[in-house]
């Protein structure tokens, strides 16, 4: 996977999620933001996750988006409505309707989200499972732990098991496709 990507850059996974990273812009505060579009198949969407260093904004273009902050009730957004997930908010969203969900929005600062999600989607497609390839998943979760987290993975697995898997993966030469991976942010 050669990074940085030429924009626009489209990624998709086997479960019906598509993201288009449209362009990087500088906002009025001088912060680089990534403009995005996504399409999500009925019933699909990412599990509870968190962006520690980024805000994410999604506005529904068509379809119905379900979304939820950890510990709160589920909410619905219809066309024209939006959700803002601030850095540190544990959240999830999904297609809560019967037709494709289409959203547009942004993530800021842009950081390495395009690389991270492209790598996650490629790993999922490699094995045809949401959990992704075990070596890739361990590498991504361990390397980018200061930026992103998935709540579906137990803390013990992330702190103890995954670093062991990464060490084994390095010995076996499993990470050549991550040669151009951006450095994690602190």
C-alpha cells in the first residue's frame, strides 16, 4: 500500500462500506481537514470506536443513519441532519434503513485517517471477516493506539496479545506492505 494516496481515493470493504477521501483543505483555523463521502449498506457500519485526536462530522445525504455515543441511547439522522463526533467520543454509526446510506462530511485534523482506514478495509477484505487479518489488525491497533481504538477488542488483548503478535509478524516478515505507513501521532 503506497502512501500518501492521490486524492480522491476510494476504499471499500466486503460488507458494503465505501469511503471516498475527496480532498485535504485548510479550514479557517489553519487546521488541515479531510473531506469525505461514504456509502453504507443496510445494517452495516463500524463498531464502537474512538478517534483520540480528530473530530468527525457526517451529514446524511440520503438514507437513514443510526448513531450512538457510548452509554447513551441510539439516535437517528435523516437527510439533511448531521452528527458530530468530537475527539475522544466513543461512538458508532450504521445504516438504519433499507436503502444505501450516503453521507458527506469531514475529519479534522486529517492526520493519517485515510491510511488507517484503507489498511483496515484491505485487511478485512484479505480474510473476508470484520476482524481482519490477525497480523494486520495487531499491527494497526498497536502502532496507532495513540490515535484510534476499537472497543470490540478486549483491553488485555490490545495490551498483551497484540504486541506479541506484532513481534511474531516482524520475525515472519508480515509487514512489508506497511513500509510507507505514516508515523503515529503522540
